[in-house]
């Protein structure tokens, strides 16, 4: 990971909840500079840090925010949505059978043809090869073992998983608000 001392392309701003924690780690909660300027004018955010870059109009100028915090707290305790991305995140972007991370697909542990449902506790991330090898059988019938049983994750669990996948580029002004072990690249 590289920590930049110049703004990433597009001048995005890190968005923090009212408690100064990121709304999400993966994907990292970033807004475009246009969204942030609008939120500043609507008095929905506090600016915590800025870039050197300014935006100007004939009667106004402001430095582009690099870190903002919401004025109203957004609760994070609602159950996560059941999506392909969240299943992959829950499973660490690795196959639940072999551990590889390439060509990931969904796999129904109990096949749909046998009454298996598309739900948190019956879906795992599986590489194409393992999914094909398993076919319409249960893991036991296919003589394949699950590395972990599928469960419904909490928002906290997905946030914790997201911390394992830091972005390739971070701006130095964001570092006081993010909790990854990173070193500044020269």
C-alpha cells in the first residue's frame, strides 16, 4: 500500500460517521469532491482536513475537503444486505473449500435441487473449479470439506473483514482516521 502526499485522482474525501469512524472500510467510504462540496453547503458535514486544491466561483473559493465527518450519526447496526460482494467479503474473498481467491462464484452448500435456499447460512464463496467439482451434491457427498460454516455476518464482522483489504492508495490526511498497519512509502 502506498500513502500519498498528493491528492488521489478525482480529489475524493474520506467520509467519517459522527463518531469519527469510517462509514465503511471495504469499500472505503469516499465521496467525490462534488458530493462533499454539496454536503458542506447543505451543512451536513464538518470539514476535518483539506487538500491544497481550491474550487472557485466569482464570489467564493474554498479548499477541497480531504476528510469530512457527518453531523448526524448513521447507525451501523442494521443487518448487512445479502449480496454477492458481502458473501465474498464474509468469506475473505477465498474459496470456502480450497482457499483460492480466483474465479469466485456462489455455491449452495445444500443444492437448490434439494431444497437449499439462497441465504446467508447456505451460500459460500467457491472457486469455479470447486463449484464444478461439487456440482449438485452436498459437500459430504462430494468428499469436500468446508473450511468454515456459512453464517449471517454482523455489520461489525464485515467491517472487521474489510480492514484486511486496504486500498492500494491512501492520502496522508486520512491516516489518523483509518486503522491499518501501513508505512509511508518514500
